[in-house]
C-alpha cells in the first residue's frame, strides 16, 4: 500500500506569495514614515521640556526679583542661568544648563550635527535647535526666541515640514 503524500501545489504557493506581496504594498507606507514621526515627536518633547524649564526659571526669577531685568540671572542646580525678563536667554550655554541631552553648538546653520541636538544661535536673541541629521535647509527645527521688546517676550515655533 502506497502512502499518499500531501503538500502544497505550485499554484497554491504562488497565490500565497502574491497575497503576501499585496499585503506588503498596502502596509509598507504606514511604516515607512516612522522616522519622520519620531523626529517630530522628539521636537515636540524638546519644546515641552524647554517650556517647563522656562516656567521654573521664571518662577525663580520672580522670587529673586529678576523678572524685569534684561539681562538678569538666576541659579539653577548650582549654575548661573542668564535671563531676559525672567526667561532663559537664548544662547547655547544657557540651553545646555537647563535641558538634558547631548548638544552641539553649530557655527553655521548647515553644519553636520553629531550630538542629539544642534544649537544655532543667530544674531540677536534667536536660537534654532536642529535634531541630529538635519540642517537649516531641511525645514526641521525648533525656534526659540526671547525678545524684551515684545508684549509676550518668549516665542516657540516648530517647523516640521522637512522632518
């Protein structure tokens, strides 16, 4: 008596491969953009951390009577943080004192960043913060500005169209 062998036919295998191919084509675009979403989430997190740090620094400035000075200074974790009207003055040194992470000062807006974040200080009181792998022309940054001439001196602006 012969044993009957059971298995898949060539047509069944081809149909399964075609179905897997269709599923891959449909599902792949949903996973391809994960890096962009992660970078945008990191920028949003950094903006939230900077806002929280500004709230803490402003509270300390009010307690020290520094909230109307330009420039002023408060002590945070044993380090002097310079302030503008009680808010963190936008400079690479200040941001590194109040935020955790690895930061790198950029001398040019198109410098390659090797740390987690690149800090580019423009003339005046404007600071651009770029995530690793992005530069000025990529439209992926957080703008932080403190301007004592404005009614609302602190300004945050996310640009995420190129992330």
